[in-house]
């Protein structure tokens, strides 16, 4: 967001203060008087904007863009960032005085890859959320799907997990989410993927392909239910090929 628009968003502006300012507008700080204002990605603020924010934090006063009149607002600030503010301070990209003014009650949230115990709790929460959104009744995740979620390194943290679960709910065809409903990034091992819970390295490509194929066949047989010809038609193969694949993968007809 351009500097003047960001300042206007936070502190408001007067009519005619810049191109497009056709009327007076109050900012977020003024609207939040007596309440709480949440500032996301605080580490991306310019140094000039940091000075203006620091003044407001210290004095509780500000001026709209295009005005010399000082206004007062009593606002509690909550700020968040995904960047390392200590490193930014060392590079003179974030003001120390602003950092210490904001750093009254810090809450440090580790990356999702360091909070493996939260992955399934969040996945189940998002499953319930998207069941409601899309009018579905998905009750569980298959074991391979759970293993994929737990083995993945989640570079995009909780937002990536949320998007992953939304895709899975959209593509699910029955009451279960299978491995093939998850994005391809979860199904393929990567160089920085962590070791699995039992200490073994991530599976190689043939093993992953076999696991994917096994889950497709099991899901088709459950939907049939147990009708080999119907399952083969759904998978787009002949019953003979299906028998061969089941034998190779160690699957038995239930």
C-alpha cells in the first residue's frame, strides 16, 4: 500500500488532502477509540510510518492526512509479524524504540513444523469449518492422509494447512478424506521434508505411488461395496487388471 494511503487508512484524511480524497474520512485509530486495533505484518512498515505510529503509541494523539489538528484516541494495540524484528533492528530497518514500545506482552508462536501436536487438531477444526461451508458430512481422515499431514514440513504454516483442508473437502466424494484428496506437495517427498515419526526417511517415489494406488482401490471397493466389476469401472480399468493390482499390493477382497 502506498505510504499516503497507509497513513490515511490508519489516521484518516481531510477532503482534498491528496488525489482521490473527495471527502473527509476517519481512520482505523479514530474508529477504534476505546477499543483494540490489530496491526498485521508490523515488520513491513516503512521507517517514516514507524515514526508516526510511535508518536501515536506514546502520546495517544495523531493528525489526519492534510490536517494540523491533533486528535486523541485511547487504543489498545495488538501487533503481529512473521519477520524477525531483532534482525530488522540490526539492519536499521525497524526502530528500536518502536519495538520496545510494542514489546510489552510478547507471544511467540513457533512454526507449525515445530508444533506437530497441533496439526491434527487444526485439521479437524478446518474439516468442521469446511463441512459447514460446502454442505458436506466428512467424518474422518484415512490413515495415509493423516501420515501425509504429519510428515509434511508446512512452510506456509496454518494458512497452508487451512487451504489444504479446503481442497480436500471440495474433492472428497464420500465421508472420508483420502491421501489423493490432498495437494501434490504433500504426496511427494522433498529435500527439506522431516523424518517420519518412526525415524525413517520419507518414502521413495515407487512406494508413494503404490500407497496412492492402494488407497484409490480400497476407496473404490468401499463405495462398490466389494463389487469388483463396479470398482474396476469406477477406476477405469478391467476387473482382470484390478485383480492383478490387488495381488501385487497385498490387498484381499473383503
